[in-house]
C-alpha cells in the first residue's frame, strides 16, 4: 500500500497530541492510522496494523539501526517518524543492531561494536529529544542481548536450511555492502533481521524503502518456521547533500551531529540544488521530512524562509507540496532556501551538541567507538643517485656482457672510429649494453658509451 497525498499531511495539533501509554488510545482509529501513515512511501500488510487497533491494543513497532558509522543528520528522518508513531499510541522499540554492524562486511570491527552501540544510544536519544519526542515511551534493545540465545541461533540454522543463497543475497542487496568475493556474513544479515521481528514480539517493522526486498523476504520466510507475518512501514530515502543517498561512509553527502555551525553552513552552501528542479533535491527533501515535521512537533508547524534582502515578506510553509511548487516556479530559490535550512538545522543540532559537551561519558565513548585514524607514515623511496660515472647506479639491462682484456693497466684500447678508451674503464663495464641506433652490435653500443666516458673524464 502506498500512502496517499491526504495521508502524508498531518497538522501540528495531530502530531503533538499527548500520549496515553498503558490505557486504550484516546485517538480515534482514523486519527491513529493517519499519524502512522503520514510521510510514509509504502506499507506492506496494513491490515495487520488495523486489526491491532481494532482489538484496542497499542501497535508494537520496531526500528533497527546497525551500529556502524557515526550517526548523521539523516537520522532525523526516522526520528520524526518515530515521534509520529508515538503520537499515534504505538509502542516503539529501537534495536541497536550491533551484530548486524559486524556482519555487514565487517563495517564495525568486533572490538568496537559495544562502544558504538553505546554511542548510538546517546545520539538517537538526543536526536529524539531535540525534535520533542518523549524518550520515556521508547525501549532500547541491544541485538546481542538476545541474538546469541540457543533458541535464536537454532532458528538461524533452521532458516538457513530453507532459504537459498540467491534469495538471501537478493534480500540484502540494497542493505548489505556489496563487493566481489563477499564474506558469508552478508548472507546471514537478512536472516537475522527477519528473525528479529519474531523475537522482539512486534506487529510491524519500520525502515527505509531501501529495505523493501528484505521486508518482502520476511513475509515469505517467517511462515516457513511457523511464525506469523508482520506489517512493514517504509519511509522515503532522503538524498544526500551531493544528490546520492545520505551515508556515513561519504563525508560529503552528510552532516555529522557534532559538526560546528560554521561547518554546517559550509556544507549546505556547497550542497547540490539545481534551480527549479525539485526531483532528487536533497535540501527540499530534508526540509519536507525533517524540518517541517520538527516544526509540527514543537507546536509551530511552520518553516520560514526570510527574504529581507529583497525587501519582501518571508515565505511561510506548512507542507512540502507548496514548497516544491514555489521552488519549481522559482519563487523559492536555492539562495533563499539554503540560509533558512542552515538556521533551522543548527537550531536542532544545538541541544544535541550541548548534551555532548555536558557528558564526559559520551565524550569518552566517542573516542573508544571511533578512535582517530593513525596517519600512515610515508615510506621514503630510496633514490637512485648513481655514482660518479653516468648510469653507474642503474640496474643492468639485457644484452651481451663485455669482458676485460688482459692488457697492461691504463693501456689505451681503440674501440671504434679512433675513439680511445682506458682499459681500466673497459674492465668496469660488467653491465649489459643494449645495441643503439639499430646497428645491432655490441661494439657500436660500446662506442656510444665511450664517448660519454671521455666527456665525463
């Protein structure tokens, strides 16, 4: 199921509604479903969510993140959706998938996995606080806390016996790092993620549209072990600053949560944003899926673009559709949009960075999770300076070897064209000489070198 235009829109009042945790949700079914569907690209098995609500239960949903590279501003996208799910009365579990991070082509070295999981918990918690999401309604679970249990491991073996290599590779194609001669761990990655739905006892899993193949595999694989199907919620992937997917491994495509304001300003200023082109525009997408929902959670629901330099009234947006329309019609230009995004984003990052500066534990875990890379010392190449005679330090070349004649020391020897060469020098030519000028004989080559020797002496 793909979300309709109406379902993508939610008012500030809808999103900032108070939650009731243990009692039956105060919202109507329609209001809950609207908040669950808002800003989603697609939902698989939506009837599962509807059935749970009809039963008067809070839908249990989990979002997992592999603890690999440092979290960046792209994490605001799922954070906004998590806030909307909580507002809809859902119980949300955040899985810190430490083992997945190791399985994904060894992105997270095993000795750093635990440190990175702790770092992720700090970051995700502060991201949610920055956008006004109450973290007391969340549950954090470390993947290795249950993925090493005998029951779980046995289910991994069972699933391995009924899933082909082709299907496992296809399921993880958009999620697991692909490479030539990839390790087997990449095939285990989707198998573990599918089983997590059962062991976390959830009704649905939430993730990006890049995980669609994996979600489709989960619908097929879980019933093979006698487990029930789950629903799957997918948010759009927000393009990075340079047009590609925002990624931790590409520093030019993302903004780190701890980037200083001047660094944020510089990166946004350099971001790709073609005038009048809304499709694939990372800045517009970030505004639509992060800054506008953040404004809704804070209660204002407005994204403001100043136009003081032009002597005009500011542009005020409450939804992404109007903003895209203005951008395509050149009412909203990149020159106007970038400063507005910079101001709003630095406002979101400020409390996160303040929390980091106030927490010695967070600072210490950062150094352990992401130790500074040691700069490799450049190996000095030994230069071939030769010797006092030209070419003396050069390696021998292929050809015939000249021999020393048994003549008195320093006796002159005529080699060719009346050119005299000292016999002592002739004796030093134990290297090979290639024929020159196509004349094809060793004496002609020796004559050429003899001329050089005489000039040198």
